[in-house]
């Protein structure tokens, strides 16, 4: 459950930690400001033995959003840097030519600059910054000089988009939607109790008291004024929590309409339904129109075509199914005709952009464990053509002039860098940034290979195998089975700063990462098989992967471990009761232990209803009864293997009592166990020092049971 609707979080987790600081020598460059706040920037790093360590990961800059200048000649982007001692991060802004040359860091402040975009014909860069105490909109010259605050809004601005004529600004800010206890009882203003009367009182990691709303303000070139909430009085979200941003809203080409995404529901209705819509607000008439009405699934992320004649958005068909196929819808604004342009792509559209002439769309999507870039030709029967290939994941596709695309790319062996794709030169891919080259040049990276394995029902399953650096086929290695979360998140060429395959390999573990049943990129039948069958074929697929690898002479079949988070954590708990002594150590992070309790504890009830098949009290519901009969807690009597349980107490998706209950059960059963509990973390681990603790605990546990 580390994926909300249409959102793949495993590739963007800001999580990892440290093992052994003596293995590496890092000098973090720190600059003190007059106000004694520190600038966190690039680190000088020397890798002593050429192996990936947590310290190496923490020293890496993490590339964020990017934006192309109006003339297509410049690119602005951001990079985040982390400090473990200070337990925080900082984001800086960079500018480079469109071919990657003349790359310069233009900010060096103690404040995070975010969401940098070009404005005023490329003469200025607009960005968000908390320098004034709250997140406000600023501008600066392309060299970082002449910083000016454009907004002084009474609240944080969370995202923004200038209208094409730059006379207005669309921005996101939170509005209060729930009365507090103090509102009801003013004399109890110090009371901490929360009165709840309906569902969705908590979401992801927060008690729900506000909703993000889109605001439109005037811009005279110097300051922003007269903000208007275009959903004033509505208790709904736009963009939608927990992950929606400015990509869920869009200006039309004539600057007089705004398309926005919203699920106009609250309480129990919100908790049970994924049915969102695309609305268009007319700035002249102040009227709102639902342009996706009648489409019952999840509609989001609208984009107007450059000629203003069409609007495209991503759309899932079935209400209540958060992992339904994410298709690309295109609507003719003159006729109202709607078509599913990506109908011939048997996987998800994860991100898209219009071509400059509005005759095509470019999108990213996963297929066979790789996320590539594709083209949909709207003038040729919506023909789909792959533009890239190789063992990579591409993301964040955008136009770079008229004949190029700009993207981010990562793999199981390297974090995000920025690349261009030359559409006029046989789709030639060129690397534009080398943010972490100084680090990669010192690392010995473990080999990654894909193996196709025959499953118990005669299918073919792709499994990634990651080998230790300096792999010796004459040795025997302890081996880890990696269990993916989601449950329907792809095991693609992802890069994570916590579940990092190279750091596991660097600790002399072979990693086995199967694309088991219930993952996208292998057709919808493969993806959907898992719903209502958590303890079924997907678990047989896990056994297939580890059993096939255990046949290799270099795999020590007596030192096998099993690790995973979210649905991967559920998998670990389930496998602990069914593995027949295959494994010698388990690690479960934020996993479901008791399915009946999970059904009633989680917030997004649509997920539980779809994936579990219904409620456990529906005695005539065969799918639901099969689900709950496979709850891991029912098989604790068969637990016989050391297990580490990790959980965050701010995880409102899978409550921390699940991890604590699993730990308690193991201890009561006499099984060696350890519990790592975080009072201040959610479904992930976001704070640097907590990430260090996570990684140290992770490898200490594995080494204890698999190497001694």
C-alpha cells in the first residue's frame, strides 16, 4: 500500500540510512549565514573501497523538477541536498543550456527554493521559497541575482502556474474545512481531543482539517494581488490529497479558463469512491463545468493542447479501483468528442505531454520492468511507437523546443539525471546533467540482469537479479528475496534511497526482485490477478523466484532472507507462516499483519473493498472470506524464523499496531524478534537520522542471521 491512485511512490522515497561510517570519508561543505542558518550543498566524497554505502547515498544530490525556457535554449531545475547531522534537507536551483553546457548553481541559501519556472519571456525565474517565514512566490534573474518576493499571501503557497499571458497566477493553498474542538467549545481552546463524526478524519499521515484549493490572483509584473478561491465554500480537494500538486490543474491557451481535478466528495462517500472529475472554471462567467461527467473512474492531470483545440487527461475506468489501467483521454473542445488515445497500450500512462504541433502526445509507461517513452500519433489512428529502450526508467517527460524532449532517467544502478531525446535524430538520447558523477566514478556497481522464470501456472515471470560488486561465481552468497509494495507498483528499473538494490548488493547480498502477479507492465490480466487473492498466486510466484535462484551454485540456500514494505511487509508476514524453512531471516516494514483489523483501520476504504473483496462480516462473499482466511496473523503458530518488524506511528494507512502486534506474536511464540518503531514517521521514513537508524538496523539484523 505504498501507492495511492496512479501514484508510484517507490521511485521517489526519500529514505535510506547508514551502516558503517568508517568505510567512507565525507566532507560536507557548509556555509554559515549571518543568521547562523547553514547552507546544505554538494559534498566532497571519497569512497574507500568502491562500494555503495548509506553515506554515499546521503551525499548524493537529488534532482527535482525542471522547466524549459520559452525559446527552448535554457533549462532550470532543482537539486535537494541532505545533512544527517542537521537532520534536514535544502533545495537549490541550477540553470544550464539546453545541451547541458554552462551548468551553474544560481542559489546558495539556507532556504529551499522549489518549483522553479521561467517567466517574462525567459528574463526571470519564478520559484517558491520560505525565506519570509512561509512558502511564498518569488522571482530572480537567471543568474540568481535580484531576488524579489512576489506574493505576501496569508498562508503557504504549495504550487503555482502563471497564465499564458502572465496577467494572472494560479496557486494552491490550504483552506479550513473541519471545525476544531475550540470552534465548538471556545472555552476549551487548549483541549487536544478531536471530535469525529464521519470517515476520512485521517489521511496518510495527517488528521484531516484542511483541503487544498486553487486560487487565482492578478499579476502586474511586480506583485500578486486579489486572490480568489475558485472553489470557495466547497469542502473538497483540488488538487487531491495526499500527493496531488500543480499538475492536477492547467490553464487554457487564452488565459481565461482553468481545468482542475477534484473528487467532490467528503466523509464516507469520499472514503468509498475514487471517482474524480475534470472541471473547467471560466474566469469571465465564474461558471464551472464538469467535462468528464459520466466517466466513473479516476480522472486527473489535465493538459490543454498548444493550439487550444483539445484537452487531454489521465483516466481510470472503474470507480473504487485505485490501480485500474491509467489511460490517456483526449477531448475535442469544439465537438465534445472523447477518445481513449492509449487504448492499444496494455499498461499505464504514467505521465504525458503534447507535441508542439498538437498532432501527437508523448508519454511514459512501464512494460516488462522498464519505463520507456512512447509517442501516440493522433493523426495516424493513435498509433503508439516506443522512442526509448534499455534497462532504464524514464519519467517527467516535457518538450525541449519543437524537436526534442527532456526527461529524467534512473535505473537500479543510478539515480535520476536529466536527459534529452532528439526526435529529429533517430530519438538520440543525450545526458545533460552529471550531478553525482564524482560519486559514481568511484563506485563498483553490482551487475543487474533480468531472468524469465516459469511460474507454477505455466506463465513467464521477469525477475531482476542484482549481484554484489566484484561478484565471484565460485563463492556462495547469502541471498534476499525482495517483496514489492503497492501491491500494484512495478518492479521496474527504480532507484530508491531506502530500498536501494545496490546498497544491498554492496553488503554482499544477491538480491532477487520478481515481477510477481499483481504488477503492471505485463498486461492487465497479470496486473489484476492479485485483487482478492493476496495469499494466492503472487505468493507462489515469490517461491518460484527464490527457489529458482537457490538452484544456482553461487547462492547459499541455507542463508536466504526475505524483506519488504507495505504489501511487501504483508508478504513477509504471510511467508513467515508458509515458507517451510526456506528463509533464515525476515524484515517487514509497515506491513499488514491482521487483515480484519486492517479493513477497519485504514482510511481509503475503496482500497480495502477492492483488494480484499469486501468486508470480513460478509459471510456469503467468497472472495472476501478467502482474503481474511489468508490473514498472516492466523498462521503465527507456524512462525519459526527470526523477524524484524518496522513501523511508523504516523502511518494512518497501515496503523503501527500491526507491526507491534506482529512483534508481540513473535516474542510470545519464542521466535527471535526485534521492533523498530518511529513515533514521528509515516508510511515511509523521511527524516535523515531516522533513515540512518533504519539502514543500520536493517543490515545488522540480516548480518546477524545470514552471515554468522
